C-alpha cells in the first residue's frame, strides 16, 4: 500500500476488522450467498482460523477448524457449536448447562450481585475492559455552555461528578477516568505519572463552585433549563445518568432533565447539533488515539461531527500527531491535545467501561492482556476462539 503521507497509526489500522479480506471471485459470483455453507463448493471460503460448516438460521451455526489456516498456531478446538439464543433469555441457558459461555450482553445487570455472592458462579465470572470511555459533552453553542461564561461552566461540570462514587453505583462496571484513552490501550495517560490531568478534572465541589464565580450562575443559581440526552443502552447507563443528574444538582445547583432516546433518534439529533448536554460512550474501533482524538473531536469534517466545539490548534495537532511515526513524540502530542480538551472543558471524562462474562470451569485458554487481565471477544478483540480449549 502507498500512503499519501506518513501515518503513525497505519499498522494498527491494517489489523482492524474492516481490513480483513474477502474472497473476491466468490463475492462477485454469489453475492451475499457466498457466506452460506456449500454455495461455493466448500463450507465457506475463508482465510481465518475457522470455517463455517453449518448455518441453521435462527437456531444454530457450527464452526470447524480451518486445516489450511496459514498462520500458526492453529486453534486447539476442532469444532464450536453456537446456539442462537436471544439476550432476553438471560442466564437460564448458561446455568442449565446448554452453553459454556455468556457474554456481557446476555447477563442482566440485576443478576450481578447474585453472581458475585454465589461461590461457584463467582469463580466463573470474569470482569473485563470494554476499551472505551463514558463521558459528558456540553455543547458549546447552547446556554449555559456557550459564550464567555461557557468555558467556566464546562470546567465546573468536569469537577462536579464524584467518579469514585459513580463506579460503585454502577456495580463496579467501570473505572474512574481522567482522560480519553482507557488504561488497556496504547497511549493511555496514567494519572500516577501525569497527575496534572487528573487534577484538572478531579471531583471537588468547592473547585466546581469556584469556577462559577463571575458568571450569572455564581453560587449555583440562575440556571436555564438543562437537558441531559443519552441513547437507550440498558440499565447501567440509565443508572449512571441518574447519578450524574443528582451530582449536578447537589454540587452545582443545576436542575437537569434526563432524555433517553432510541439510537435512531439520538444519533441524528447529535450530528445535527440539536442536543445540549450529552452523556455518551466511545468504544474504540482500533487501539490508537487517532480513533478518539481525531475521529471524534476533530472539527473539520463534512459530516459526522459529534459536537459543535471547534479549535484550530487542536485540529492542526490531530493531523500532526497522526502523521508522526515516533511513538514517544506521538505520546507527547496527544498529551498536548488532551490538555486543550480539558482546559476548554470540551468534555468531562467519567469512567472507563467494564463488563462481566461467564465461562464454565471446563473452558481454558481464555485470552488475557499483557497485564494479566481477562479479555474475551469484544469490539476490537476478535480472536478468542483460537485460544480456547476444553480442560481434561
């Protein structure tokens, strides 16, 4: 491949799921049916570690080890049987022995306390990072976040939410966040070695109220109507939103109304700049800061702008950081960009998302990160099946 200019994140981007090749002759001849077993004269044309050998729509599908897989090591498992079970079935299929694995989408949040208090199930429960951030975005073209007082109000919001309490309220499904990039991803800004970033946004009611001095909202009074918009994503985000609502009232005197919208409504409203205060998450598509700093906060876009804020220094810095190939230089560039975001109150980092999954005791080879944390298939992690095996 020939690039237009240097790109420090290109090696990572090349490993992104969207870059996985498809078999062109099969697609051209059979279209969408090329992915159905037997259509192309083989189970399915695949260069992955497994091939699809059976697909009973709505009921089950079967993967078998690809004996022609070119990259070692080959999977240990020779066959994987997947039952198509709706998320609404909850834990009954797992506890009934029908399946050996249940991902976080299929574990009701209300069941987590029971799982943690059951000695057997607790041993089968694994907490893992979702490699993403939940955060607030106060839109800079809407009162009270706009104009000459808006920056102070936005910075007040950064310091008005107690992150330590928040993660407890959501049953430990998060870690307090003080910058964009999650701890399990490259270029994370560690607050232990870079305390200035945590200090800028860390919870302090006194510091939050002090930011309001000299504004029409000094002392936590005189607020206009504020609506916190969020998309419908289950009980955890709703609980977090309600906690944020209480914190803004208790620590800033700000009355906030929560508006939970379906994705089909929320996304266009956000892109069209119709929202005022946004509670949202970003799970990274590929493990590089370009996917957050530039893909989300860069403002020189023809479409897909997620917030109204714009800053030439930040936009120029995003382009330079993306072109830099020296990791140490890139790291400093992203710290400089983070500083701009925080000082302008562009967003308020709240927590890095975590989730729970269940594995039966007989399952071995569950993937782990270099720090020893469990990391099953999720978003940018897609290789779990190759490492799994059945314990003898």
